[in-house]
C-alpha cells in the first residue's frame, strides 16, 4: 500500500468529503462530530477515564503504560481489525483524535505494524473544528446572501430545495422550525455537530459557480438548535425575496406536511392504531406549547377544532377535516406573528411572488 502523508489541509478534507476515522472516546464523539466521520475509538469511555485519572496522579508515562495494559491482547486485536476494515473500505480516509497527538499516533503506529497505512489529520478534531467555525464567520462576512421569506405554509423550503446554491438549515437541524416541527423520533444533532455540518455546507456552496448563497428565513432557534451569530446576522440583514401564496394553498401545504406525511411517518413507526394515538398526542402537545402566546380563548377554540379533526380522522381516515384548525391557526397566530417580525427587518424586499415566480427569480438573479 502506498504511503500517504499526514495533512493539515482541512479545506480539502471537508470539500472532498474525505472519510474520517475518529478515534476519540464515544462520549467525545457524541458531543460533537463531523458529517463524514466514523467513531472507532482507541479507548472506550471507562478506559479513557481511568487513563485520565492516572495521568493526573502519576504522569504521562504511567498513563501510557495503563492504556497499553487496558488495550492489549484480544481487545487490541479487535480494535485493529475494526480500523483495518475502515481503511480497506475507505482508502482515501484520514484518522484523528482530539489534538492529533498520542491517540491518533498510537492507532497509526499499530496499523502500520499490521501492514496498514492511513495518514492522520494534524491538529486533530480541535484544529478542524476551529477551522470550520472560522470558515462560517469568514463566509458570512465575505459572501453575498439572499433570504427566502414568507408566511407559514407558503412553501419556502420547496423553493429552497430547487436551488443548487442553497443551505437548508432546517434539514441540518432535523426540525421544521415551528412548535409542530419535530421529527417523529424527536432527534436533533448536538449543537456542535450542527455547526460543523453547517460550516461544511456553506463551504461547498461557496466553492460553486454562484456568487450568492440562499438561506430560508429563520429565527434564532430551530427546535433545540441555535443558529450561530454570524448566520443569524446574515438572515436579519441580507436582501429578501418573499413567497406569497393565498391562505387556501398554505392550508393545503401544511395539511400535506403535518397531517398526511407526518401521520404516515407515525404509522410507519408504530402501526395504525398506536401510530394514530402517538400522532394525536404529538399534535395536541405541539399546540399546547404555544398556548400562552395564543391566549386562552384562541387556544381553546383551535384545540377543540383539532380534537374534532383527529377524532374524525381516526374514524374514517379523512385528512380534509384538519383544514379548519389549520386555517384558524395560520390566520390568528402564525400570520400576525410573521408579519410583525417582517415589519421589524431592515433589509429590502427584492421580489415578491408565488413560489414558482420566486424560484424563477432566484435562478436568474443568483
């Protein structure tokens, strides 16, 4: 096998989506990781804890000796076999630990003894993470952006996904950005993993032919994920295009996303009866989370409409019964809230039209 050199070319690693072997402990990986990384640790969490305590009490050499005792014999061989498998499947990959120091050098050395070559990333996770955060700041400061805005249900994400030069913040956060926006499994990446993936996507789009990056209008929080300050400032200051669709069309869009598709996802996961029960509980709980902002009377009216719709939906499978509560929630809550937020923004609205018109405008303008 031809030897490849260690690297500190972080831009190439992320732009080319090089496979990455992360040999940090599982807890470190779970806290934050890169999009193309696979976790095959040198030390598990318990072993890392023991080595860390030994290092503090007895020094580096004693800690290294303990690590070698903990990872020896069959344990060591199983880990070498797992690393070897990764290299065989990803011959263009790289390995790293937290700082590119002892752990990654140990894995590299053990693999070399086994006849396997894999270069390491100099500086490790810490340096790559710092590079990505600096890239986010740099790109937000230097590149042109345009923001897709519009009332809830106007199909902003559908427009966004037809453009090659966009970054989908909601997809990266695995959340649609509203009280009802959680996924079926309620999984979101960690804040750190989201920021890493966002930086990678910004870099990839910026490396393309378009001079402008398109984002969807978002507030600070997408579910439990906070947007980086630089990205939020871009959203608040960049030129905007508005998707303007009539209420009846927006009701149909919401019904497709949050009734037809979301109910189907619950049924796929739990089956017909349990899925419908879980879906109903999810929808009612999502509405209850905005009770204070809705106000008691409006919340009571919309909740009654939703309960009636869920009951009829369960009896006869009719999705159309949801239109009443969706329309009222949009007109009485989401529309006034978005219109108020839009009135406070300082950026010029460059274009306003239907989803199709906005999409055509952006393809020509960017």
